[in-house]
C-alpha cells in the first residue's frame, strides 16, 4: 500500500474523524471558550478553579500547603538536589518555601512578612490558584494535545509561526493556552512536546520565554490596579500585540538565536497534499496511535501534580525574597538604571521611576503595577505592559521553567528578560501617550 492510499484511509475513517473532532472539542471548550456561570464570564477551567477556591477555600489552602511541603522535600527524596549548582540552590530555597508556606497558612512569624503584599499575596493570589490550575488543567490537556489537534494546528499555522517566531505551527497552541489559561499550562504543553522530540531546544526556549505570558484574567487585575479599565480594549490588544512583536525580535538576538535547533522528530514543512488535507492526515495519524483516554489523563495528571509541587515552594521562597528586596533594599533601584536610557528616550513622565518599577518585575510581575498605580497615565500604561510582556520573573515563571527539561539557564533567562523589558518600554510608549489622550477626554 502506497503513501497516498494510506493517507486516504486515514483521512476518511469515520471513527478516527469523530475521535479527533470530539476529543479536540472537549479540550478547546475547557481552555478557550468563555462561558457565563454565576455572573462571571471566563473559560470553564477557570470556573472550576474559581468554584473550588470559593466553595472549598479551606480545603484548597490545606492542599496548597501539602503540595508546598511535598515539593520542597521531593528533590531530596529523589536525590536530584545535588545534580548541579542551580539545583542545589533552588532545592535549598524550596526548603525555605516550606517554612514560608507553614507561616502563611498558620499566620505566625515576623510582622513584616504579613503585610498584604507579602506572604498573604503570595499564598492566596499565586500559590493556591497555580496549585489548582496546573493539575486540573493537566487533566484536560489530554484532550488538547494527545489526539491530533496539536498536529492539525501545527500544519495550518506553519506559514505564520515559522517566519515570525522561528517555531513550528503547533507552538501557537502553547501561546493561546498561556494567554487564556495560565503560563504554567503553556509550559506544561511545551515541556511535553519538547520531551517527545517535536521541539528543538531553541524552539522550546523561544516558546517558554516568548509565549508563556500571564493569563487574560491576570491582565484584568493589572488593568484594574492601574485604573485602565476605561480603555480595557486598547490595553488588552496592544499589550497582546506588543508581547508577540517583542518575541519576534528577541528570537533573532543572542542567546536565543544561538541555541541548538535540532529536534529528534522535526515537523516537516513540505507535503504532497493541500495544507488542509495534510493537517487532517497529521491529526488523524496521531489520533489512531493515541493510548486510551484514562492512560492519557493519568499521565497528564501525574505530570501536572509534579510540576505544581516543583513550582509552589519556589513561589513562596523566591517570590518572598524578591518582594522583600524590592521593598526594603535599593537593589531594584540600581537595576532600574539599566532601563533609564530607554524610558528617557521614550520621553515618559518620571522616567527614572518607570525604569525602577520595570526592574521590580523580575521579582514578581505584579510589582510594576503596584508601584506605578498612582502615576501619570502614560507611565502606568507602560508599567502594565512591561508587567505582562516581560514574561520572566522569579516568583513563578523562572522556577516553573527550571522545573521543566527545557535547557535554559538563569543567565540566559536574565538576558532575555532584559531584552524584553527594554523593547517593551520603547514599543509601548507611543500607545501609552495615545491612551493618555483618550482618558483625558473621558
């Protein structure tokens, strides 16, 4: 039987087509289709997490604490804590995360740690939501990535993703999953695909540092904090576009441009059929080879729980350390001087303050918004965009990337972070002044 006959049989097998369509729809529904429930419109996955947080708040807090403890001890149980210097440091920090988590849950410890933007913020606003959304989201990832949808989208979007971002078309789903769900979900997808050999190290690094931004839900929180909800559509769409324009630039800069670009199972860019037909063939071939639904769900849930265990103690320790440094030391003031030339060139109001606020995003992405909440509109707009577009921060996304097998070092991530912040300041400034003119007319 030749290749064309095999392709034809795959393409027109009704059972395979139904399986691809139904399972893919389930994944798309839970991650990408907003629905209204209890007066709130968001994706079903977010509804599930919100319901648990609202109706099982005590249970969610206990679960988060147990995951912190398990995650802090896990590297020592597995012996991975001594793999390299970075693992030693972060494993010790995870032990500190256990101490911070216990203090946050039982509300004891130094008073300085219990100001609203310290332990309470980390535990309630970051740890609990991330701890829930990663494993719950992992369950539905089985439908999204294991039955051919990823391959179908990959073929369709090759003409866009490869020229702009130097990544396969299927990487588009990582970006969308991060944006509508969580950067941790996007990284979970990226890590799975990278481990299967379908992404090269360079492609996985580009996706992790360029697409895994905070969710649209968190963008609302940033906009509310900065008083920008009156121009929400402008803030939302301009920030989204700027984030990906910055990514298109950074992939052409060192260190990303010099990373290994060989994958063990590369996606072919040429095919014998029309693009749509080939996309269907690729999707159905994966559908036919997929293991049972229960096996997929169990595998994804296991990986989701392990990732949550790895992330949560790091958020508590590294995040707390970053918040303390930002609030009580001049460290980020000094780092801010690295961005002063860009804020001055952009002619932003109070350019030194904007530069320093932008630097604090390295500790926690929400800090620039907190620090600039009472500033001029243009300065607030830039700070809000930087908080979202910079992507890399020590309280969550950097430890999350380090918990995957994507070969990125802290040094490389710091270089990419600096590039992203500098570019975001320059690209967002014209939009910020336009936003200021709009609000002045309200």
